[in-house]
C-alpha cells in the first residue's frame, strides 16, 4: 500500500517537518512494516518534451536506438540547429508528436543518478526520456511514459517546457507499507491514519464522517437474491445504489486527484473511474460505476448459473462458476437478472462500462462476503484492487458514506445532479459482543497490563466496552475490524498498541521431560554423518507433474503414482506432491551441473506424500465438528513418511599430484545408504540385486535388514545404485549418476534403543575365526546378524574376510569366513570366555540358517 504523506496529513495531524522515514518508523511500531520510501529524490529540470523527430538507427550489437529531436520549450539548449534537444532513446513505445517526460543535463534521478550530456551510439545525448521506473513512480517499466496516456485528459493541457516534478508529485514523499491479510482496513488512507494516531497519539480526523443524504423512496430497484450462500453466509448483505445525472465525463480529473492517484500507484483514466478509485483509496470501500442508460430492470445480486459467461473490463471472456456472485439486470431478456453486469467484488463487465459519452451513472457501494470474493478471485486468477479489499473484509458501515463521497465529487467536478432517491438494501446480521477477562493480556503476554489500561486500549481502537463484573467486560469490536473475533485477538491488540518493544525478550524455561524426540535427534545424526562423508544437504520443492513418473520410468500400476493432487497448486505444471525424494532431488543436481559444478554429492531428508482414497469432509464453520467427522478428516490426511535420498555424479575422489582420482560408483551410493542405518545402530544391512526404476537393472540393490528365523521376512529399507541411462537422458543428468533412497521412518522405528557410546578399553582384544557353510540363498548380512545376536556383550566387531564356493563344499552352498573380535572394558578376557561367546554365536547361526561349521 502506497501512502502519500501529503494526503495522509489531511486525516491525521503530522508534526511539522516530519519525514517519510519517521512516519514509516512510527507505523512499524503498530505492526505495519515499511516496504519502501519514494519521492523527494528527483532534482533538477524534469520537463515536458514534445517529440519532433525520431530516427531509428540499427546498431552492430543488434539493438535499435532512436535518435530523437525533442522540443523542451524554454529549457532547450542550442545544439545542432538551435531549436531542439537531441536525445538518444532505446525505447520504442512512443511516436512523433507525443508528449514525454525529459530530464535535462544537471538533473538527478533516484539513486543519485546525475544526468549529463554524453556521447553514446555516435551522438551527443543531452538528456533522457524517462520511464516510470526511472522516475521512481513504479517498480515495473512498460517503456517511456506518454503523458497523454498517463494523465488522461489532464495531459492535453501540458506544453513543452512545463515542470513535471510537481505534476508527478515527485516533490512529495510516499511511504510504502506491507499490509498483512488480517489488517485489510489498512488498504486505505483512513485505516493507516488511524494506526498512525495509535502509534503517536496524533489527532485523527475520520474521512468517513461525511454527511449522508437520507434515503428516499423511488431509487433504482435492487434485489439481493443469493439462493446458494456459502456456509450460510449471504454473498451480499448490503447494497447501496445512487445515481448522478447530467454529468460531463469528458471533463478532466482534477490535477490534485490525478497526482494522488499516481502517488498511490494507480494510473488516472477518466473522471468517473478516478473518483471511484480515489474514494476506495481514501476509505477502503470499493465502488463501481454503471452507465445508467444501459441498465434494464432491477439490479439482481445472485449466484452464477453453470453455463454463464461474462466479458470483463480486461477484455477477457470468462466462464462462470456457480459459487461466483454476480451483479445482473434484465437487459436483453425476459427474466429478471438475465444479463451479467459484473463479477461482484472483483471486476465489472463491458456491457455497462462507463465511457466519455455517458451522462448518467449509477454508483454501486456494496458489502460482499470475503470468502465468496476471495474464492472467485483465485478461481479466475483475477486479483483486482477491489477484490484485495473485499476478501480481507470491508467496513459494512461505509457503503452509504463512500457512495455519498463519490456523488459529491462527481457533482463538483463533473457538473451533474445527484438523484435524491437513494437505494440502500441493508440485510446485515446483528453483530454480537463477547466477554473478555481483563487479566487475560497479562497472562498471555507476560507483561503487566492493568485492567483499566486494557479497557482504554480497546476503546482507543474503536471497541464498545461494557462492564459485566469485576475483571470481566463485554466487547463489541468496531465494524472495520472483522479480524477481532475472540478474546485472543483482543490480547494481541493490547500488546500491539502498548508496543511490542515493551515485551521483554526472555526465553521461558522448558519444563522437565521436554526436548528433541528420538526421530528429530536421529535426523540430525544422519545429516551429520552424510555431511561428514562429503555430501551437501539441499531442500527441494515437493511439487511434481505427471510427466515426472514417465521420465523416471515408473510403471502405470506402481504405488508411487498414488500422488496427492493439489487443489490450488503454485504451478499448473506441478500439481502433484512427490512420493519419492528422487522425483525432485535430481533437479538440484542438474541445476548445479548446468552452472559449472562437476563433482557433486547431494542429500535430502524430508517427507513424501501418498494419497488416500477417502476425501476429507468440509464441515460448516462456527461449530465444533462431531467426533466422527473429525475422524474422517484424520483418516483422509495423506500418509507422509520421512525419507533420505542421495544423488551424486563426477569424481568421488579427485585426481591430483597425489595420484589418480576415482569416479563415483554404484557402491558409493550403497555405502552412503548403509551408513544411514549404521549411525542409527542397525548393522548387518544386506544388499540384494534387484530391478527397480529409476535404477539401472544391472547396478541396483535392495537394502534389507535381516530378521531372525521366527520374525518373518526382512525389513526393506530402500534401494541404491546407478540410475538408468534412459532416466539420466530424460532428466538431463551427467552419465553414470548414482542415487539411493531410504525409508527413514523404518530406520527410526527399528532404532528405538539409543546408541550408547562405549568407553575405549585399554585391555587387549581377542580374535576368533569361524567358517560357516550355508545355503547360497542365505544373505551374508543375515548370517552376520545371527552371529551378533548370539555372540553376547563382549563382541566388538565382525569382519567377513572370505567367501568360498567350490567343490570342497556341497552343491548349492557357500562358505563364509568371519573374524570375531572380543574385548571387555574392565579386564582381559580369558580363553574360555572367548570360546564360549564364539560357540554361542555359531549355535545361533545353526539355529537360524541350518549352517554347518567348517574346520
């Protein structure tokens, strides 16, 4: 929201000489953050110029510049022919005869950019023809400002040489603030002035105190016919219609109004449009002007029908939804409300647009349901100045006030006559007060707010307060604050008005038993372990498109295609939530490679999402849903397990004077995946050859954690290996890229026991080798797991040092040789203890896998 300081001063007493920076600082105290300061930094001759000649000149670099001769009146300098200013310009959106802003040598643009005559493109350019961005009038630039378009009819009176600093309001400061969604009333000078008064104590003069003519019978007929309100709330509960006849809309908008609109970021268009925009900026109440002569029958406010369309003022024909609220009349049809005039609270239609030939207008000032307007604006991707205000909540008391202010302005500057018959259809529901414990702010914030001060603050922001009992009051919030709906919101207001800076920065002591969960601690441990192996952690957006499954080669019946579909995605190209981290992580690798990185190893720890068949119900607001409804909502929440994924390309060991390097291999991905389990205290991870997209069919393993014979099948932890060449080509990854993905939730569930550090023993170790013959279908890891289970507390490590398959053992079997290392922390183990532990380990393997011990 752009706040012209001079305009703000009409509604609140500003100190003499106050700067925009000080105003912004005062507004920050009440929660309105500063976004920028504009104005007052353009100096020197900024004047009107008329383009006399412009000659396009192509350059060697392919650019075309315009060599212009510009009449700048009495400011002209004697150049080649002594009559015109010669200027080089790279823009092409203006023509000979146009009036344009020209800053001459000696002038200064925002950023202390000093203008001087300089040689460029083979000419001496004595000045600059300016865009809105260059003058600090906006963040975007559509090319050079053509003054007749920018100022509308007012621009026709400009002459070459006229000063533009005052015309643009560049001698006045403008403060830009960020308005949060709950503070919609600050989308107006009225709201900001009130907040400045709260911050500084300055006297506030409400611009809404306008004398309103009493409604008389015979006004334009209006019907509120919403037969499908959303959650029982009517789309429109108040509609004020007032006519002004005999207007001359060809008259120019007053210069002061055009300047204020420009400073507030709105381009002056015509008198009728500018007046409605001016009132909206002043009060926060959007208005709309209809060409009265084009209206037929009563105005009917109703919901759209399924097949209806409307061509809006942006020249787009839109298909309407049955939730859209419309302003209609009977034009062209027999039924009431047949023709669509506007999408209520969003944008008007072309059928009743006001033009320069319009002499009679009907001013609409209505109060629309925020939910209805917000949904419609998002559905049609049509955010307007009106919708931004309505969806945040507009003061319903302002409708007649805003209409009267617009009528007064139109009569004064358009020469019309106000129709004494005013329509005001008011069906607003009565607002109900609620109780507040005056000690609640102190308990919630931790600062002592005396009850009498709490009452004073609430009355200061416009609440009506009545004493109920000692320490309890009844509060009715002001009509312009729909966000104040319960005691908690009033607590926030007390803290805000009293000053957030008065709240001490003390961190409360956490009660006993709190801290990181096992899952959270384990995530940190895993991240540290992977980073210690040279991988860099990244965070990718979890949104994908349907095409990603095809690129990864995921089969049509694969469970990984059960993705959650977003109702309102950030991008139409990515409407799904990922079901694997490897659906988004490769993009981070590709992007870094495209920017020059060659040797990369990345990892990500985050959630994925799997859709459920049941859809969540939508309970009505205002009451607590039943337990069965809450359970249905919980059941419909997508499963969101945590995963860990790794991806790498290039060299894992770089070459140098120390020797040759080594490219990353599938075994590296397997090792990283194993380390995720091992730092969680899970050992004996088996790597079994497997085929699963997106991995290479011959370089992919399934990672398993063996169970004992009575526990059933192994736990599947994930997959690792080299990516499939087709996947690498589809995603634009380097050749031989490797990757792994592990189900972190399974690892966290299996590692419920904390991994405890063991003291380093000063006593010597004892080793014992065993050779065991088992079936070839038994994994090496499962044998290791059985040895660990049976060996007992003295076992320090197990190493598989030999695997034999040959004619010295039975067909279909293999021999596995392990070295078992035993050590005690407090003494040297005896030979009998070592042999007992070794024999127990062997018996466990025999029991689990039918192994036989070899000599």
